[in-house]
C-alpha cells in the first residue's frame, strides 16, 4: 500500500513539472537581416543561379519568376 502511494506521489510530482512555463524572450543574435537580392555572390557560390546579378533587385525578381514557372504544372 505504501509503495503504491509513494509511486502515485512520484508520478504526481513528475507531472507537475510540466505545468510550469519558462519565460520566452526573443534574443537577436548576429547582424540584422538584409534584403534578399543584396546577398553577395561570395557568400555561397554554389547557390548562384545563372542570370542573377548579386545586388540587383530586378534580376533577382526575374530569377524567382523563372524558378516559379519551372514548378508550374499548368505551363508544362
């Protein structure tokens, strides 16, 4: 009887640990975000697509349009 009561008490204590909530704060680490088209080509040359000029918003938007059209099943 005492073992059963002790086991139930231990289970109750373990279940109560999940009821507490820690404070959630946003900590900003690193540099601030930059615009997506202003990324340098040297950052990751493996992802540089042909036709995209780093720092040029118009070429970046054109590249995104081409990628989206390549995934469009209706245009195939």
